[in-house]
C-alpha cells in the first residue's frame, strides 16, 4: 500500500518537474547566448508562463475523501450532541464539535428505501415512484383506500452519487444495508461501487447473517460469533486501507443499527441497565448499547484517518435514513422523537426530521449549529458544488453549500414535500406534507383532512392552525396538489 499521502506525492512530483525544467533552462541559456535579445526575451516569457501555470496547478487543493455514514432508524433525540443524557455517543458527538450540527435536516420519506434512493440520486421518491420500503405490503381492510402501486427497486438507469463521483476520479466503496434492489444491475456493484459489502440474509439479525462481497458468488456468513455492526466497521476500515492514496475515495457506510431487532453486544448492556432506573425507565438500555457499538465504529474510522494523515482532507457526513421507532415493533419500544410528534412512518416531524452532522477540518467551521432546513435529496448537488461541478441534479435537489461555509446565513430552500401513500409498520396511514419557511401542512390521503402548523412557534405540531389561518392552509394545500401532479405521484387507490 502506498504510504505517503496524495498531497505529498503531488508536491514531490512537481518539485522534480520544476527542477528538471530549471536545469534545462540553464542549458538553454548557455546555448542561446548568440540569440538576439528579442528571442531570448520570448524564451524567458515562455518559461515564466510555464512556471506560473505549474505553481497554480500545485496550489489547487486535491479533491477531498468523502465518508457518508447512514444510521438506520436513528432519532435526532438519540444522540448526546442533540441533548440525550442516557445514550453514550462520544465519537459521533465529536463530529458535532469538529463541524456543523443541523437541527432541521429532513429525510425525503419517513421509511428507509425511498430515503436511501433520494440520497443516492438527488431525486424525490415520488418522482422515482419508490415510495415504500421494499417489502412493505401492509393494508387496512377498514380504510377507504388501498395503498398506491409503487416501484420496488431503484432502476439501474438512475445515475447514483457513486457513479457521478467515479467520473471525477473517485474510488467508491459501499458497506452495509442497501435495500434498493437485489438483481445484479440493481445491487451496489451494479450502481457505481468498486468495493461492495452488502448485507444479505437475516438482515434484521445482528448474528447469523450473511454479507455479499462484490457479487452474489462470494459471501461472508456469520454463525453467531461476529457482531454485525462491528463487521461493517471492519469492512469500512478495510476499504480505507486499500484505497490508493493518489486518488480520493468515497465510502458510503450504511449501518443497520439501531434498526430492530434490538440485539446488542452483551458486554455493552450492563452500564445502561444500571442507570435505567435513574432515568425512570425513559430510555431503552438495549437500544442504547446498539448505538454505542455504532459510535465505536465511527471512532475507529476517525482514528484510522488520523493515522494515515488524511483526516484534514476528508469530508464526513453522519445522518439517519428516517426517524426512530416509537412503537413496540418486533419487541419493546426502542426510542422516542423527544419533543417532536410521532416517529418513523409518519410525515410529522418525528418521522422525517433526522440528525445530521458534517465535518471537514479546516474547511467547515467547528462547533456550529445550523437551524436552516434542507432535505436529503440535497446531498448530491452539495457534494458536487464542493468539487466545483454543476449542481443542477434534479428539480428536487438544491445545494446547501453556502451553509457549510456560514451556518448562520439565511438559506432560501423553498418548499419541500413528503409523499407516503402507504400504511407503515409503525401505525401511520397514507399522507402527504409540505414545508415552506416556518409553515408546514399535512394532508390525510384517506379523508383529505389537512393540518397547519407553524414550526417556529410549535415544533411539536400540537396546534392545528388550519381553521384560524385559512388562507395559508389553502396556499400550501394548492402547492402540494400542484407538486403531486408535477411529479405524477402514485396515489392511494379509492375502493
């Protein structure tokens, strides 16, 4: 493995090149003493121009490595840096200390597969028709509607973030939960990733699982010995160690934690059990232990970056695919959304507002909090703008690069939308929503009832203002209706 960093190699190469040109120039001067003054001046100007362009090339910063870490069903209220006093997340909290903590970042959908598709493409799930998690088939015989028809994979024709970055010279790695399709052309190795380690069978178990390695022909199978979260971290470290230091890398690390089943490592549970009563049973000790294992992984990755001397040229994003689970799904209740309403599956804030931390040493300000809102469709154009590329990815995506330079400025994101025409495993029902500025409107697709909230004064969505502010409710409902038509959204079917 190459031991020096890309920057050092870049510098050494240019020094050698400049030295060779200086030697050549000295020889050139000796042999050109008989040239007239005009010709000598032209030659010197040419060499001066060459040296100037060489030095300009040297001063251009190399492309940053990018590590995008996605938790599964992690609530914003689960992390210490967002105020959780029970769960221990020192390494994730360090990202907040070293970078920017966003308080109003959103998933494009309250369940996983659509959210992941939005991250990968910059397109809204409604535009992709991928509006539910891949095996979601829940119905309600008493409802006046059937769930919408939907596409159960991310099409291979869609251009992923990995494919975009490959064209810019990036080495691409995927580790963890994919959940966007299983055919070879739909799997991560068919969607732009050079290195793929995709969770296979028993994806809800943290033991007795399999992981496909670059194809369905090669698989690691656990027989109850290696904790899944730790195994995913090992693969992430392996990818970073393998990466050629002469090229930037993109790692998309999708932990399955803390998704149910709640299966923690046994050696991490006892301290949470001991302080369980101190918090009057408000927090789940098994869930907390699972989050700690993920936090350990983040810490190992950060340590490796420092050891390899690339931490100052690595952009790290940490976020979640949707809100946490607030009902007893496949076991005891995992978590809550704190002061936000509801949880995973709902288009209320608890289902769609997610934790987001972004850090890049020396490039982004440290220990900053940003209260401006954006959606996870926006990552692709933002990353492209950081790299000096065009950021017009889709009508659903808008770069928030300016917030990374100054988190306190006003960011006019405009309207953002949610569309979930299904019945979730977490008791939610078909609905849509829109946010514009401080205002948010939700709409039931079964009853057409709307609710209007002012999130600046009522973050918990407790006061429906649709009757007292009819004009604003009508305005947002019309914008939501127009948008659903624009993207040709798949709607629930009336019985």
